[in-house]
C-alpha cells in the first residue's frame, strides 16, 4: 500500500493493492462525513443581521477614551466586570465638548420584522444616549429603544424602515446537543463576521434567570446580541455571554434560547416592559443528602428558605422549610426553575403549588402577585436574647433551650428551640450556636422536651435531618452519626 500526502493542496491519495482493504475503507467513504457548508446560510440570513453602535454624551470625560480603550473592548470590560486598563490615551477626535456624543460600545442584533423591530442584548444598549443600527447594505438608522429587560438581557429597538429581511425563528425544542450552529455578528466592530461550531449543552444554568444554550462557537466582544443560527437558517438563540479566565474567547459561549427571548420581546413591544409573577419566597437548591434524609428521594424542587411577610406565599400558608416540587403541574427539577415558571404566570391568577412538608406532599393555592424589581424584601428579625434555661447535651452534640414567647413573636414562628452549643456530629453538620432548630427528623419541634424525646428516638446508625433558622433564612442540615 502506497500513500502520498500533499499538504499544500490538502490532498491525500492512496493506492490500495488489496480489494479487502478497499472494502474496509468503503464504509467511511460512503458515509461522506464532511464538514457542513455554511455559504448558503450566510447568504440567506446575513442580511437580517445588523451592527449596533451606542453613543453617549461625554460628561466630564469618557473613562474608556481617556484610557485609550477600543470601544469594542470597552463594551467587553463593562459586560464582564473587568476594570478598564490604565494608561493614558488621547480622547478620540480630540473633541472635549460635553454635548458631542462619543462612541460607547459595539454590539450586534437581528431584524425581527420587516417594519424595523430589532432584537439585541439589554447590556448592549444599557446606558446609551443614542443607538445606531447599520444594515448590511450600509444604510444607517438612529434607533428608538422600545424596551430592555435586564433580568433576561433582552432588548428591542425600532428603526424607521420597511421591507426589511426578517429572521425566521426556530424551535429550541428541536435543537440537539452536537448539532452544528453558526453565529453572525460584529466582534471588535468587524461587521458581518461569521463563526461556527456545535451545541455543547442545553439548559445550562449559570446563575442567571434563564437556562442557556452552550456552544463552542467563537464569540468575542461585539458579538453580543447577534443570532445563533441552526442549519435550517433559523435563529435559535441570542449570543450573550462567554466563559473566560483570560478575558478572551476560551471555547465556551452562551446563548439565550430564542423561545424565552421572544416571550420577553413580545411583552416589550406591547408594554415596553416585562410583567412577571411572584409569590414572595426566598429559595435554595435541594441537595442529595438532604433529599435522602427528609424522605424526598431525589434532589429536586426548590427549598423555601424564607417567606416574605404579607406576600402571596405567606397568605397561602407556605412555610419556611417547605420544598416546592410543582407549579400548575409543571415539575420543578431545580430551584432555578421556580422563578421562571412563576414569572410566566399572569399576576392576579391563582396557581396550584405542590409542596413537600415533613414527609408528605400537599397542594397549596396561591394568588400570584406582580414582580417589582425594587420590591423590598423581608427584614431580618433581630436576634433575641436566649431563654435562661437550657437542656442537657444530646447524642447529636446539641445543647438547646426554649424560646420565650417574645422571641417566637419576633421570629414569627410557633415553636422551635435555640441552639446554645454545638459540637460533635451537630457541629460537623454545620449547626451553630444561636441557630433556631425548627424540625428534627421530619418532626416539628415545639419545645426542649419534645426535642429531647425525638432526639432520643432517632436511630444512632442513620443520618438525621434538621431544619434550622439562621437570621432570616432557614436551611436543612444532615447530622450523621459518629463513626
């Protein structure tokens, strides 16, 4: 067998002497595992992608320009919280007139409708005095901000034009991990740059309000707000963030799912803002060990750490320590699902929540209120003085005392005991002096006497769950027996 390789022409020629070897090669050759050709997609979707420049009026000098920072990089630094580089640089254009708008940042966007509605990221247009949209045919328009939602990082602007080439919106539900996708945008103000890659993961939680699409498509400053496109030429996401330790692209990019973005955009176009529902709870994830210890089985749902006074959850009877497992029949797989599902419910509507409380499920009906960004959260009650009497130490390593009636009223709880000291297994579990222990081994604790009884009955060979209140919040901890 002779093989000749020409690297200059990317050509591999093989002369095979054996028909058997040829047969072995026939399978892979017939499979035609070729890289996709994006040329047709670029021609079809490219005209729908726009370049977005934002301007601001210099007030006392522009920090980025005074440091000689490129506007594209300045947008990157601002987005990811990286301090602007030091050093001196002359302001661009040499004009220090406070009324003269200066370029602030560069981003991307895409045309939603032929009459000029354009979608982009909220952080692209945040704080801008002027927004300029440039089409692929070099026409430039001054855009009007219709609305921006920082919580989802989605914004809609409007330009006065008609007959524009609008994108086709795809179905995120059909998007598969490993599928080829393409991005078009303006990285570093290089308009209409095309990059491609695959979907690395779906439903990626990053601590934001929405689950992201993770890709390995090259995304850089200026790509923000541009479309993520599947092989059918449909937009499936908005390129929004990257993961980076160096400040540059490292092979991990995140896009907002287009179905979530369109729901936000529709409200922005109608109301100029997004109306969301809320029930007034503070939540946390349910860990595997807590789920097993309290009998929930698998780690799912949202642990209610606190209930806001006077809010729908309190009125409906939801308590700190409850685990919300379903809302209107929709399963809460993780705590981040709860605000998204509740947020989509129209304020004023009634919703049925399934909660897990002390070993059993129950349904609770709550009237959803409207989410207000500036709504005040519940105040943390001050720590009351401990009751004078204390019980002896238990096998759990906890010394507890009864709460006074005044302490219970201040904490707005019916029972519970105060932890005076914690060592051994209790301390290892994270119980601290000053914690208020509310539930032990799925039993609601009223006083020290009941605590001692339940603690004595707990099997010494298995883990025991406790629910403690610390300040405003509650949490489950698992006390494991000494080995």
